C-alpha cells in the first residue's frame, strides 16, 4: 500500500454498495477522474464544492483508492462555484 492525495476534486457521482460507497471525483485541472472507495460509508461529499482527498492505494488484486480523509479545498473554493465549461 502507498499514499495518494489529490486537490481540486469535484463530485461526479456517488454509488452505494453493501460494503462501501464509491465516489467518482474529477480533478478540474487535469480532467482526470478518480474512483474512490469509502468503506465507512460515512463521508458526505457535496456536488459543486472543491475537495482535497487523501488516502491509501490498495493493490491486492485490483487498484483501489481508499479514502482516509476529505477536506474542503479552501485555496480554490471561490473558483469552484463557477462552471469551467
């Protein structure tokens, strides 16, 4: 396992499964989309808000980005309210 972190992420979708919640988040700078797993199913991530996410990469059989912490991206919060497209 190793650490990962990403900034300026915006929620695309949230899907809840029996064992976890799966978030699709997009980095507006790189346009990269991340599939992040919340096994606690306790995180509340709102659309239209920029977040910084940190976690671990679990690479047993598949690559899982497991969320450990989420916080508001305060450096870019003001820019997050405008639609870049």
